C-alpha cells in the first residue's frame, strides 16, 4: 500500500469516527451561525419532549439567529457611526425645551426623511439638547439599517485638511458622500479658515439631494457668515441645506444647567436626610452634623 493511499484511508477512518456534534459545530462555525451552534441541542431536546415537528424545530432555531444577527449588525453600525455617546429619545426631556416641536422630532425618528434625502437643522443656544437630538436621530437610523457618520464641524474640517495634506481627500469625500446620514454637530462654535470653510461646503454640496445631513448650530442663519467667513459661501451652503429641510428650534434655558441644578438639589436633600442631630443635655441646644 502506497503511503498516500494509506493516509487517505486513515483520514477517511478519522472522519467516519468523528461524532456528528463535532462535524455540526465545525459546519455551523463555517456558516457563521453562532446562535444556532449555541442553541440547537437545547432546542432539540425541548422539541423532542413536546413532540414538535422538524419544520417548527428549524423555525425555533433560526428565528433567534436572525434576531442576534440583526442586533450585531446594529451594534456594528453604531460603532461605525462613532457617536461620542449613545442616546435615545427615551431619556430626552421634551418639557424642558417648549420651543421644540415634539411631534416633528418623533416623526423624524421614523427616518423616512433619510429615504427622501432631506436634511435636519437644529438651532438654539448652548445646552438645549441639540446634540442629544442629533445622537438620538442617528441611533434611530442605525436601528433602521442605515449607515451613519457623526462628527463635530471642527473635527470634520480638521479631518478634511489632514486628508488634503496627505493626498487622500478624494477617498474621504467619497466615504462621507456614501453614508446615508451625516450628522455635523456644533457648527458655529469655532470659526473656520477660508480653506476649511470651502472643504466643508464641498462635503455638503456633494451630499445635496444624494444623502441626508443633520446640522446643529448655536447660531441663527444670519450669523453663519461669522463662521464661514464669506457671504457668498454661506448663501450657497444655506441654499443647499435648506432646500429640503426640517428645522428644529431649540431656544430656551440650558438643558444641561437644569440637569446639573437638579442633581445638586438631589444631593443636598440626600445629605440633609442623612444629617444627625445631637442635643446638649445641659443647654438643650440642637446641633446638626
């Protein structure tokens, strides 16, 4: 018997002797079905005990795999979006910002504006929850199966400047144009250089009627020239951004300051509740510790 033939027989005998569980585990890993691999034995015993037929057994096995796969996909989209924090509307206090149109915001959370390639602009003074709204809309888009990129205006301009210097600007611009939703936070906090303003304009221009953009700003439209440095550029930018747009007015008392004050009051009450009173037996005076 030649060595090659001997080895083939040994390999065949080895494969034949391997248990079905080992082979099944190998195949499921190759097919990237980790939930099926984890659950198939337990579900099989339950179905055998309850007399469940094979199609229903497969259904009970595949449904969790689909659910887990969608969960993992959403988690990947969230990581790819690079949110500074993951926030939803469940934790947003609409009563703190009376100027905000709650019905419009909840309608936007359905993400149909993204399918229509429309924009959202949130305007208001600092601390009124603009970033929270932008983050929550971005999270909703990820959960709907859409690609999202989140950045601040200053960070985006820095990325564009670096990419230009390193001769990879076209690739970055293509990547930014490809996402379904681009969220640009804090436009107006940092004045831009002429080159930076032109690069930012180019990003918005490339997305015009091709993808949705969210912009938050602490400045009204008439003051955007202070940031962009050019009335011509500002006019052209606003013309594109506001053509198909939902504008969220978010002026009011600082949302963050209210939360901070609430936390301080809560801490003070907690300290008072834990205070200890000592009565001087001679004078009757009460001392609070």
